C-alpha cells in the first residue's frame, strides 16, 4: 500500500495538503513508553514552515492531537493515532493544475495514476506537508531509540552547492550530532550556513530555487541489528527516505565516492577499541551486510531544488493536449533542505526502531 510502511512497527499516513487534516497511525509501539509530548512538539516545530526565511510563508502550527494509543502519559500498545489540522490553505491557487502540469510536480503522473480523482489542492497527498505526520511518527521512534541509547541527528551537508562541515565518521559525539537541530538553520558551521542562506535568497529573488544534501548520523547503535538481502538496514532506511517528497539520491558511508577507491582504501581495518570490535575508519557508514557494525551510521540524502518557481515555464494542458506555459503563484520554500533535516531524522529513526522491534529488542 502506498502510504503504509513497516514490519514490527507499522505506520500509515493519511490526508491531503488542503483537506481538513493529515495524520498517522502507528501500530506496534510497545506499551508503557512514556512519551514526552513537549519533545515531540519541539521536533515538529523544526519541520513546520516559517522558522527560517528560506522556507514557505505558509503558517501552520503543526500541533499533533493524539486520538488513541496514549493514556496517563504512556503508550497503551494499541494503535497510536495523531491528527494535525490544516488551517492556512489557499486552495484557489491550485485550480488550474487539474489539467496543467507544473514541471517537477506530480500533477500529470497523479492524474494518470488516479484517473483525475486525486485531490490536487496544494499537491494533495503528494505534498511535502505529509512529512508532518512522518515527523510525529519519527519523534515517537526517536524516543523509543533514546531508551536504547541510540541517538539520531542530521544537518544540512550542502545547500545551493555550498558545503557545511561533514560529521566526523568515527568520533561523532552527541553534542556534534544534535547541535544543528537546535538551530533555526541546522548546520555545523554557521558561517557556511550564512552563505547558504544568501544563496537561497539570491535564487528566490531570481524567481528560482535551490536543492541540497542532508547528512544524517546515528550513534549508540549496537552491532548486530538488521538482516541481509531484502530486509537490511539500508533497505529499510532507503524505503522510508524515498518516501520523502523531492528526494532524488541516497548514499551510505562513502557512497558513490567508494566506487573510485581501491579496496585497500575503502575497507575499514578492524581493531579492538575499549574492549569492543571496532574499526580504524568508517567508509562503510556503520553497516555491513545490511547489519549494523556498532560504528556510527552515516547517510546522505540529495534533495532536488523546489519544483515550484515563479518564473514562466513551458508545460502542457494534458486534458486539452495543448502545449503552453504556466506561472505558479502561491507560497513555496525557495529551498526545502532546512525543513527536510528533521524529516530525514524521522525517517531514519522509524527504520531503525522497526529493525530493533523486529528482532524483539
Ligand atoms: C518538507 C518539504 C517541503 C516541501 N515544500 C515544497 C514547496 O513549498 N513547494 C514545492 O514546489 N515543493 C515542495 N516540496 C517538494 C514537493 O512536494 C515534491 O517535489 C513534489 O511533490 C514532487 O514529488 P517528487 O519530487 O518526490 O517527485 C517539499 C518537500 C518537502 C520534503
């Protein structure tokens, strides 16, 4: 099913961008997890629009209302449901897209797939807004993982071609991992962040948009979580991460760069460190054979530039079968990468929580 995912921990995301609300049902959350609701809301605010000038001016509070599965401060073990109201919708901005395809959007493919019955307002179920319930689910998964000593964080690795510092691949500590998430613009190097912001603003003024890369790190992961072949950690992570709109690429560890290395350069020599099996380097990004090796898990996610730009663009009317042009009005992120940082964390946390629970841990 398109918007349901998971083995031991299942999520089902519902709603459309301009419908009454969006939400998620989580099934498989163990009973007795003391949810910190303030922590969930703080995490959700990191994704919500309007936090930084690089994001859309659409105002949404993104306050999840928990409808089931939570009682007296603890999860009950039965389905946990959260609903988020949509309030700031301008649906008239979208009426023309029932037949005119916005380049870079799913208007045409959605029309063909759903025979014209899909809700086109605000991108409907294809909208980046559907990552709000994903973040709720991810916030719960992060709390579950934290109980096991596993921490997930992320930062903007690159935006508009401008690089941040990378996470250290071996000595990644909690402060370095999590500090970007405490900032309005989640980078390690604030000077690089200022350059990124300036480049985003330049693109916005030129009626254009930019993309970028989010780097995600996981620490405290014990060795031995995951499986080979089709149920590995990389599989689960990839499946959820490609569920995030605008994701076009994903790499683990050295990723595509590993293809140009020699085996002697790419292999991570094993060693014993603090009485544990460890390695001298971490080109593998913490995963071997689909299974965690106890080193930090590192992955990078490429986001395309925001498809909605206010320049006139060539397109077609797919009902009238004519070629013409389109001008997109409405409110859009000139760069979605900052808002995508917590979304990547959420997707990663869900994949890892599912892997733990699938092994009865
Ligand atoms: C957090 C987030 C916010 C987004 N905001 C916008 C936006 O304001 N304008 C836009 O055109 N696309 C936005 N997108 C991307 C589109 O939803 C996405 O590119 C589009 O639905 C087509 O899907 P695809 O790129 O996965 O093929 C956003 C994506 C995310 C993850």
